[in-house]
């Protein structure tokens, strides 16, 4: 048996800088509607929120931070972008809606711990039914900053919405983020 040596690195996770550069290129090229899913930790999401506007100054970037569960994303987005010029909308905190549905605390849910795979959280049901409305009404790029279990939620429970995606990017945890987390007080870690 001859092993295929050209596939040896297919199983390796992407390098953090390489994945970040791929995301930057995709966002720079995209005009109009786009859906991007970025798998990252909350700390990495905050770093991305700071870095992206500096890296892509030609694009108007805004951040919609969700701090509680919602059942409808269309209305908060419409209100948030009203009378604003936005090219890219970063959305952080959609997990709260999944936690509410799962009746679990933030940080308590991981892949494979979903309570009921036959039903869909309200927010994802809403998104499944609204992809055309988003594309017609919002000519912007949406960048969802999510943990890995949230991406799996989209893949399995909001496939109609997820199929409109322009890209999925995994930003692996860097040693700097690990050091930053280690230096945090425990109370702050619990909020992440």
C-alpha cells in the first residue's frame, strides 16, 4: 500500500494567522450581502472586533453585541443599522439564544450536549425562514462570531440559512489568548 503523502497535512488545524488572513481577504472582496461564520472564543472575538476596522479601513464596520436571548434577528438588525452606512456587521452573542433554548448557563454547553435534536431554537427557526428577506433588505456582510457548538447548531438546525454562507473561518486559539485567559481573574473567566 502506498500512502498518499500529499494529504499528510489535511488533518492539521489552520494556522491562526493564515485563517485570519483568509477572512480578511474574503471580507475585502465581498460587496453586498454575505454571511460569514467565524468560529472563535469570546476573547478572540473581542480581539477581532478591535483589529478588523484597522485592517479594512475602506469598509464601514459596526458591531451588534447581543447580551440576552432573542427570537428574531431581523428586527434588531434593522433597528441597529437604520440610517447608518455599514458594509460589515459583526454579530457577537447569538449563543445566548441557544443557551436559553437549551436551558443551560453560558459556558456549560458543548458539542454533543444538545437536549433535543428534533426541534429548533426560535432564533434559528426565524433565520431558516428569512434568508431571502435578509438578502433583499440588508446589502451588507454579516459576520457571526461564534463558538464551535454554535456553528454546529447552524449546520444542523438552520441549514436553509447556513447554505447562504459566503465562508466559514476557524480562528484557532493562539498562545497569546491562552496566556490572556490564564491571567484573568476567575470571575471574568466565568463571564466569557
